[in-house]
């Protein structure tokens, strides 16, 4: 898979973020990985919005719309 993004790219990688979301998404670990500590804590407290928030984040990661804390796309 080639990186088709132009411009700056995050130092955070796509695959670890997806795996963290899949296996530990209800704890918000993928949010902590991306540097989004505040929403990571909220996910931890609410158990990923009872799973709904986790599913939304997983889909956003897969389609590439979720970015790191600086708004940069994830590295592939």
C-alpha cells in the first residue's frame, strides 16, 4: 500500500492504531496512542460510549478520516 497523502504525515502508524482500536477500543487506548488524552479518558470512563464510540472510531480509522492530535493523517 503506497502513501498517497501529500504534505505532512503523522509519526503515528495506521496498523497499530487499528489494532489497538479493535482489541482495546472500549478502553480508548487507540486515542491515547494518537495523543488524544482527553477523549481517551472519556472513552475509558464510558467504556467507549458503551461500544458505540469504539465502532465509530474503528470505521473512521479504516476509511482514513481519523487523524492524530495535530490533525495529521496517519502514516501507512
